[in-house]
C-alpha cells in the first residue's frame, strides 16, 4: 500500500513539474521584445535598462513625469543603418494600463498612426500605448524611408505586447464633441504639478491631488472661446469634500456661498462636488455655458441620472 502511494506521489510531482515548465515557457514566449533588425536597420547590440532609481541618469528632466505614473522599468535599443538616420526604441513598463494611457495623453498632439490602443506620429517621433506599456520611437533625422522604418518597428513592438488594458474610467465621464470637446485635448493627470503644466491653477496643491486621486483635464470650445473642464475622483467622500472646500476658499473666495463666480479675466469659473467627484469649469464665456458643461458632466457620473 505504501509503495503504491509513493508511486502516485512521484507521478503527481513529475506532472506538476512538467506543467510548471510549460507555464514558464508560455511566459517566456510572451516576453515583449524590441526589434533587433527591421527594414534594414540593425540593433547595435547594446540594450540599456533602467529602474526607478536609475531613470534620472537617462532623462534627468523628464523622469518625474514617468515616476508619477507608476514607472516600473525602461528598456532602450538603438538601431542603425548606414544610409539612414539611427532609430531609438524605448519601452516603458508602467504600473497599469491607466498609467500608460496617462503618459501618452500628457503630450498627445499629433495624428494617429493606428498602432496599439492609442498612438500619434509626427516630427520624427512615434508614441503609443498598449496594455501597461508606453512606447516611444524616434529618429535622428527625417525622410520617407526612416518614417516607414519607424512605423514598422512600432507595429512589431505592439504585436509583441500580449493583450490590452482599460483606459481610466474617468475618461468616460466627460462630455463629448456635442459640447465642443477639442480633439487630442484630454489629459489624465495624477499630480498638481502635472496639472499646472497643462493648465495653471495655483502653486499650492489646493485640490489635494495625491497618488490615490485621478484627474481628467479637457478643453472645450464654447462660443469660439476655450473652456477647461477638470474632473477629479477622490478615494472617498470626505477627501472630495475637503478638496472642494479648499478650492473654493483659495480660488473663488468671492463666490459668497455660490458654486460659481466671474473672475479677473471676466469669464466664469464654476465648481461642484458630487459624492467622491469634484467637477470644475474654468474660463466659460457665460454663466449658462459653465452650467451646461457642469450639468452634462454630472449626468455622466455614476448615479448622475
């Protein structure tokens, strides 16, 4: 009896080992790879890798942007071709697909290249995101041949990334083009520093933005004038209430108990708290225009109908 039991255990261990090896093989097959050769460009054989501690040595000025969005690691390869400019491929692994989207959205301005889940291509730079990865491919020169090479490299990298990931849910809560949403103006932000770089509000963090909050900034055209919509989600009702009051006290001290006021530029700023969300409209041409954008946003929030 003991011999039979021992034999069964050995079989189970052997089977588990085989399954384990198979699972490891699948993981290795799914490893994302940067190109070693593409369209005549060849990898120079040097692969640079960076983590959160060494990223500053690669990009001193821009590292904070990636770290804010949950940066994990960066892999860089340079490809060369004798008769064309060299091409550099950067693969950023972020904490989540929402973070990868955030990095992409922060500087989104060029036309799509239809690569990954969102992309843009222009001025010798290809940027796209897919899943929790953000990819930047750039050349040290321009021309039809190099542009074709960059696009082929981008598609190859995108195809090596298994699966996709969701955009931040907040993106789905802002009004669309029917209210004048400007193309490529939507930014997903995670700090007041990044917010100020896109639309300055205050040197102080008066909206209490922190790593647990998420914010969407979008531009709208109302009566041919630019209006900004800011939607922020806080971890709980209490934090949202405190942030709303902080904003009203610092930014709209003359509102006198109302949720809106005409400020120095003679345009309207209006703000409201709805559960764990705070919605703010900046620079509306009229009080009615501010109200329309606020109301349309509130109706899209969970439980807003």
